[in-house]
């Protein structure tokens, strides 16, 4: 990324760096990071020096949590909007509590880094800056005139996913559902909604309300409602396609009816994104392979191994860094927009180049990818319940849970989860 700037950098206001657990920091690291922000067009507004904060990690989980809570309250009281959190180690417990206090309680964007990684230099700073800009409402890369009808500005693209409690989770721990959606025709910002629901339930119980939240933000940004809604739904098996159409589609229609009223309703297309399969493709001619022996990125297979009836295709959008590239499987279960096969394949492929924290194409269409990341963020908020740290025999109690959905009002319309 040397010599590059982000497509739409947003100046950073009132930010800080937080050293946890007594980490030692070279004096030039923060200065180097500030220069990197400036190089990518972010810079700072107001006082150029980030405010320094420190918090000890005494040892026990409760003591560590109290220390993190105290420092986030201190940052909140001074109006901090963004914090670079410097961690002493890769403890998932510490990371989860930072995200809980930042996202849910204080409304402060946080980007976590390991202290040892700050010595890696320019490329590492660039990766951190990508997150800073996205969280702050910026756009890292644009795909001008490459997204077909999406460039017309009348389509909202949505990603939906559900994650379930792991086998060692507390009995009755909830599943977590997430919905992300574009806000304009640049497809660089994807704010999201997140809620808990009954344990191990795949269909999204509160989809109507989360879709309404996404529609309201789209309307607020564009002063009108979208004419089309393109949905990438992750995580459902072939046996659940009918349930998606009977349950989730009905909730989506209800959300639209309440917002649009008597006006024309948007046309909806639903694409299921499949990752859990064993299908791989190999080039028949070595001259057409990439340098790892895989098909070139952008390869589409839509016959021979696809469904006998229906509209589906495999897309290998990315170039594997090592080993065999794994394609994603896309199945269209509803198409009110009457999309052509090549049109949808091309749009899906090009969207894969717009994943905000990467500089190359990713393997899964970003709306589904972002929804998956948002679900994982929800697991952070309930880490105590999903990571096996509770008295034996205890069951999840919704009335005692520290979080069941949503984030701080200051972060609702942002990519806080990235």
C-alpha cells in the first residue's frame, strides 16, 4: 500500500492509545503510526497527539475486568471516540472484555494490537489503518462502474448470518444473529444489527426488526427507499431453503410493508452462500493455472456439478496464498429482480474485491463475510458463557445476561465490528 491513499479517508477526532497490563512501548511506535495515518489520508482533527491511557491487569478475571471498565469510563468522560488498545498477549478473555466495554458500554471504537507487532513497521500499520478508517465511517476502496445495476444507486445489499454456541458453552447459551447492509452505491460501508436468539435456532427470530434498522439507515442516507434488495444469506443447508422462504422472507416483507406503506415494495433476491462443502476445481491445462496450480481467481463453474434444477454456481473469487483454493457455492432461492446468471456472477465476484480490511479479493462475498464477523463479535460480548468458564450445571439465564443485543448508541450506524 506504499504511496496509496484510501478512497474516502475520514479525519480522526479525539483518539487515544491504551496500554494494558504494563506493556512497554517504544517511544517512536505511536509517532510512526500517526505518520502512517497521515500518509493514508486519515490524519487527525483537533489536537494531533493521541491521549495516553494505561490500565493494569492484576491477574484474576474479575480484577482485570474492573480495571478495563475503569479506564473505558475515564476515556468516555474525556470524549475519546477511538482508541488503539495495545495488548500484552493474545488472551481472548482480555480482547473480549475490551470489545464489551468499548462497543456496548462506552461507545468507543477500539482497535486491538499486540505490543510486539508494533515493531513490524509500515505494512502492519497499513492494516491497522484500514480498520481505523472503516470504523470511522470511511471507504477504503471503490469499484467504480464494475457492479452493474448496483452502481445505479437503487439497491441495498444485505448479508445475514447466525452463529451457534460451541459444544462447551453453557447450557442454553443463545445463538447470535447478525444483519449487515450497504448504505449507498459505493458499497464501502456496511453497518450492522446484532441480536441474541434461542439456542441453536438457525432462522433469524428478529429479522424484521433488524431489517427495519438497516432500511431506515439506507433511507436516511439516500432520502428514499431502495427499489431492490439483494440478500446474501450465509449458513443454511439445502434442507432449510424452504424455511428461509417461509419464515425469513415473510419477516423481510413485513419490515418493508411497515416502512414503505402504500408505496411500491422493493424487489427481493435471496442468494444462499455455502462454505461447508468439499468441492474443489483444478485447471485442465497448466498454462491456465495460477502460480499455485489453482484456477485463476474469478473462475466460475455453473454446469456439470451444479444442481439439476435451480440457479446456482461455484465462484473462486480469490487467489489462494497456499494450497488448494476453495470456491464458495451460491444458490439463488428467490429472484424477483430477474437477474441473469452472468450478471449475478460478475457482481458477486467484483464485490469480493471490496472487502474493506483487505487489498485483494476474498473468498466469500463481503456481505456474508461481514455478517459472519459481526456474529463473532457478539460471541465476545458473551465470552464468559461460550468459553466454558462457569459453575458446573449452571444454565444460561436471559435475565442475568450482560448483553442480549445491540451496541452503544454512538456506534449503531458504524462498522464497529470490523
